[in-house]
C-alpha cells in the first residue's frame, strides 16, 4: 500500500467510525431505535414498520457518514475518488441495515456458537450490542479500504 493510500485509508476509517457513532447514538430517533429490529415472530415474517424504521435510520446514518467523509477529507486535503467513496458508503449502508434488523446477527451468533453471548444482558454487559458494534467496526474497516482505492 502506498503512503498516499495508507493516509486515505486512515482518514476514511477515522471519519466513517466517528460518523457512525454520531449517527447511531445522536441522530437516530428513539422511534427508529425501538422499531428497526421489529419482526412478526408468530409467522416468521419481517415487520413492515421495522423495515421502514431501519431504512430511515440507515438513510440518516449514511448521510452522516457521507458528510463526514466529504468534509473531513477536504479539510485534510485528501482526495477520494467518487466511485470508491460511493462504494464504501453503499457497503456500510447495506451491512448496517442487515445488522440493525437484529435477527440476521442473532441467527449468525447462534450458528457460530455465540448464542448465549448474543443474549447476555447482565453484569453491565449486553452481548447483542457488543456483537452489533463488532460487525459495524469490521465493515467500516472494509469500507475504508474500498474508499481508499
């Protein structure tokens, strides 16, 4: 990796990660947070309200990341190519939606032997939140690699 690409990666990751925290914890509405993982469990169908809330959250989340990426790289004097930057934002958005629907990560946790951890909610721990954040961090790292191309 060239020094220029390494700088683009480092800046992209820092900006995407910071924007993700702001979008998840400050910009996301209470309604979105409470509804985005909603499923109709008696028939196994996905709730329309849950899908809409998650899509609305992901839209503001992606807009926040895009604004941070654009403003931050300009302030730093780092130039990202539009196509890789758009690809990075798309990767972040799609994977964020999957995680925030909650059921896909719960199923993945069950399949990989993390079923008890994903349901942990005592001693100050929340396993579902920890696994959710690990998922987001991993895909934000991949998105930063894409953006730096």
